[in-house]
C-alpha cells in the first residue's frame, strides 16, 4: 500500500464522535460524512463502519469504529477524525472510551422518536467528559417527524439554543454539508503537549501482523523505527508501521500531534495492550494519563467448547477477541458436565450474545453458553463478605448469614398511552417506581429492579407492550438484602454442576419447573425410569419423570395360567430396579445447549 506523507497543524484537526439512542441513524450519518469528504465512493456502501458480521446481521453497532476524513473547507485542508459509537445500553463502555479521544460529540436525535433513554445517558456521559456537544436532529424528511416539538424538548432537557440544532436527513444527505461546516467552525482543535505521549483507546488482532494499537497522539511525532514505552507494563516496543484509518488501514510516514492513528509493534502478548495505557519515549519523564475506569460486569456465564478437544483453540480465540472488547472479563473454569472452559463477565445479555456470535463468525468456534447469572453478595457468619459469580462456588448454607442481590436503576421512556401496560410489566418483574415525569408528551419512569429480573427478557417485554416505542436504560447501583437460594438440578439423584443456580426464593419453583420440563423433552428414554429433580437445600421443589421403554415380556405368552405372566413381570421389575440403582444417564452437550437457550 502506498505510504502517504502529509503535514497538518493540530489547529486543523477535529476529533469528534456521534452519540445517540439505538436506531436514531448514527451509522447512516457516518456514511454521508464519509461520502461528502470523498473518503468512500458515494452510494457504494451502506453503514460502512459497521464492519463486523454480527453488526450487519443484527443491524446494530456493537463496536466503536473510527475513520479519518480529509475535508477542504474554504480552501483550507482539515483532518476530521470521526468515531461512530454503539447506541445500545449494553455497549455504553464503548461510548465512554470513544469520548476520551474526542473534543466534541454530535448528539443525534430522531425527529420521529424524540429524546429517548440512551439519549439522556449519552448526553450526561459527554458532559462528564467536558465535550462540546453539537445537537443534530435527524430524519427531518420523514412525514411522521415532529420537528418543532422535538427541538422544544431538546431546549427544555439540554438547554440548547434552537438556532444551534442542525436539521439533517442522514438518508438523503439533506443538511449534512452544513453540518460539516459546523464541525469545522465550532469544534475546538485538540490540546497537545511537547513530548511524545500516546493514549491507547483501542486494540485488535490482525492475522500475520499481530496486535494493532490505536492511539490518540497527545503530543510529539511517531514513525516507523521509533521505540515506545508502556507506562502500565514498563516495557519497550519497536514500531514497525504507523498509519490512519482512511477508512481502512492506511500506512503513513509519521503520525502527528492531535491525530488518531494506529501502530504495529513487536508486542507479543495480547493482554499487554491495556486500553487506557499511556505510551511515551523510553526514559521520558512525561506523566501518564488516568486510565479508563474498569468495566463492571453485570452478567456472567460459562463459555465451553462443543468439542472438548477444541479447548486449546478456544483459549487462543477468546483472548484474541477479548483484546477488541476490554469490557469482557475472562477467567478459566471447569465443569464435570462440560469439561474445561471459561467464566466470562459481560455488561448485559446482548453483549454476551454478540460476543459468542463473534467467536463463531470470526474464529469458527462453536461454543455452549451456560445460563446467564448475576453476581450476588454473600455475607458470612464470620463477618466477611464475598461476591459469588458462580453458584458452584457459593459457600455452604451453614456459613452464610444472608445474601444480598444486585439492584439496578432503570429509566423507561414511552408515549403516555402505554403507561398502564408498562406498570403491569414492571410489577411482574419486581420493580419499584421511584420517580415519574413527562417530557415532550412522553412518560419517563425511574424504577429500581433486581438486576436478575431485567437482564434477559425485560427489554423485549417493554418493546412489545409499547409497540416498539419504549426505550430502556439501566445502571447497577448496589446490593440489598434478599432471600436467595441455591437450586441444583439432579438427574437420577446425581447433582449436575452446570445446572446450578442462585436465584430469588420466590422465583425458584418457576425456574426449577421450567428446567425440569426442558430436560424431560431433551433426554431420550432409557430402559428404566429417569428421575429429574430441582432441589433447594435438599428439598425437591419440582420434578419430572421420563418413562422407561422396556420390552413387553408377556407378548409371546399365549394362554396358560396367569401366574406365569406375573412371574415374568416380577422378574422384569427386579431387573429395572437394579438398572435404576446402577444406571447412569449421560446428558449430551446438545441437551445442555437446549436448556441454556433463553
């Protein structure tokens, strides 16, 4: 690839991200910006920065992607560094990381939907990072849009001047040229320091090239042949290539202050690319920047290879994928039923599903995910407190004084006509209303929920009862005392470690009944009766039986005395009794896969 050589003052650089609620048009707007700056060919690509297969399949952005655009404005060449961010609540960590590399954010609002839950959350994140916020109203060409009322709500909620709201149609390109002028004129250039200082905002693995590091150049120049020093790991690395994303990897002779660019080094271990690390010149006295706050996983599950022989390959793949997603926590674990695998922590169930799909799409790994669970706090009788992420690692009942369950504060927004339906759903999911207000004709409810209640189907329920108009945003806020029990599934009186759960006492019977029923449907019949039981503290709370498929011993017994038939039947009963005592039921991995499906 041809290496480019250009010099541009940091005063002519604009670094910004696009933030919005899901489906408000971020990726489409990014396409128009890329086309108007001639970075990509017009009309040739749809949602170009959604590069992952899972993003194209689901129609959502799950990973922040950057692109450098050269734009000539009034005879002066500018470098615009754009970052397209996810809109779903499960990927808020990606959004917060992106903001650290920017001076401004385009806050995009759908003119047909108005302000929604994640709009508010992203606005608060941008304010926290002291970013300039440029309001953008999208989809103004749609007949069902409400331009005046949505602008009024943006004034009330965010204190924007109505004249500062950029009206665009990302689909048709209307107003995007004016938005580009606003970006150049209103966004401040990046602040720089004198010495080399690189802030790591992303990393990923490229086959045959190794780990790629994405930096914001806070100061100094970086070129091939230089050495850099990691402040986190106290290690030196040689630079083999530098470049920008324009919009793909485009090698450059050097990176300059204020730019967002990549570097390829001789870094061997993927875990040495710690996002939030500062890199400087060896022996430099330049101080490192504060790193990113560590992500706090809210959902945990086991990840196991379908074929136990694939464990070594899964180990390589999962750490390489984890390099691109620092919000995932990965630890090794083993199960008697599933073999060796990993215990992973995620920010939500969608985050978990996307991670497993990426393992399959990008690394050709078929995996089994155990049922998602939340971390509980166990307060022991000796005064110690421990976090329990896996039911199998929970202390014995005799050691526990009580459990505390994680709780979340949720913000639900929807048109007022769906109020009663939302109340009904929230009651089913053990929600407690804390606040209610009306914004631009929409209800905005603040609830407190047990985290375990809302991590799976709650969002789908809200979307369903509001005909797609409802939105949800939630955050973990702590723990509170609760009656939590450990439920273990037994098959033929043998406990199955992969089917152990920590769960609120009032939900135990419901879950036990469901799992037992699924097992009955999945396990084939044997020559003996197979018993399936859900137990809490040794007490059976739900049970199912799979009838035996035995031979008809009296089929060829014609005529004669009944005692002859009875003798054969009694002999068969004795044989079945012995089979029940000695028989073992092997639960196949396909069975686990069916049980784990949500």
